[in-house]
């Protein structure tokens, strides 16, 4: 998909807008898990999530190769859309973002604040994505998919930072939505010649990649009714699945209750706020705590964009 030189160049592109995010050990988390823990804080980016890296790299190439591009269009549950809106605004490119009806109010507001035209359509991400594709066909806007080599190249820059800070990680837990994050981690690990075991994490209510991993082929689900909206995927991307199947050790499924407990743990142990997908890696590590004794564990806190009402309902109550 790309080599180390391309990854280094992507890191330089991302670095123009996103300073290197912290990779920290937290004593209370270490006590909770009973082993050494390093958290990669992608909740500290300008959009509060790792996705910003992919948008910056994707838009840099698009604008360079098509300087007169009339605009972009895509679909999201939130962080992908924020990433594209943020990057498009830096390049002066109009962005149209489709979201499902009832999407996160605060993520919708953030996308608008970054300059995107927001359109609500359908009951879930898949319906919004299909409508965005239809609109792209008759408007001439460039359709940005949820999974693309340039998006993976961009988000892999956080894994490059993490592995160069902590090259001795035994295991790294990574949440899976559309698959760019874990794919980037697999690519960076392999390009650096490391042996870190990479474990994907999905919701029990949206387990399409986990089911696919177990079956050895793409498996879809009819619903994706998890409160962890960043993992609410019904249809795996075939290219992402191929990379995950080859490079991941396993995929752990976590319940919404386990994710809520992990959000509380992040808040009490580190005073960092995590969204559902952002806390999923910790939820999985807690589920597998007995396997981790004596290991050096990495956790990707992929984002902190949780609606206040959901935080109150899910975590505080």
C-alpha cells in the first residue's frame, strides 16, 4: 500500500497541522490492568480524533493532482467528516458531508464549524453513504470513501509516532470502525519490522469485522446499534478486511456496558474524556486482563468526541 519513505512524507504533511500526540503511561491504569500500559492520545488532535490525519493526507494529494476540484462529498458518523471538513478548509475546497438521521448533535455542530455543508439522510451510516454516492454522480463532487490507501497512510502516522516512542510493545489494542486505524497500525508495525501483536476491537452490537475475521470472508450485519458510534459498521471494506485478516492477531468484541466502564476508567485514572470507540481498546484489554500479565500493552484512545447527553446517560448515571 505504501513504503516507509511515503509514511515519513505523510507524517511531515500531517505535522504541519497536527503536533505529535502524547503516548503516555498512567500508573492508575497500570494498576487497573496489572501490567505496563502506554496510551496513544489521539483525542488530543485538532478535531479530537485520529481521523484528522487521513483527511490531511488525502486532501493534500487530491488538491495537488486536481487543483481545480469543485468540492468533495462523503458520509460519516462524525470523526471522518470532521477530518475532511478540517482538511478541506485548509485547502479552500468545499465539503458536503452526509450523516444518518439522529447522528451525534455535537459532532454535527463540529463539522459545520469546520465549514462543511451537512446533510442528514437515512437510518444508519450505510444509508447516508449510499445517498452521498448518488449525489456525487450528478453533481461532479469528488466522493471520498471511508477507506482508501491515502486515508490509511495518513492515520498510520500516529502508529509511526507510537512505535518509535514505544517499540517494545507486546500487544496493541485498536478499535475498528471502517478499518483505517487498525490497517495503519499493521502497516506501520510491518514497515518498522516490529513484532507487536495487534488486536482489533469491535462492539458486540456491530461485529461485522469480528464475524468476518472468524469466517475468513466478508460478513455483513443487518444492524449496528451500538452507542459507540465510531464502531457502528454493518458492511466491512473488503480491502481493509484483507489487511486485517493478514496482520491482526484477533478481534475482541466488547459490550456497550464494558465501553462505558472503560470511559469511566479513563476519566478517573487519567482525567481524559474518551468517546465510545476511543475507550474500546481499554475495554478489550480489561476483558483480556488475565492474558496480559508481564506484557507491555498499548491502547489507542482514538477520540474524545462524546455528546454531553450521552456522557450523562451512559457514564454518569
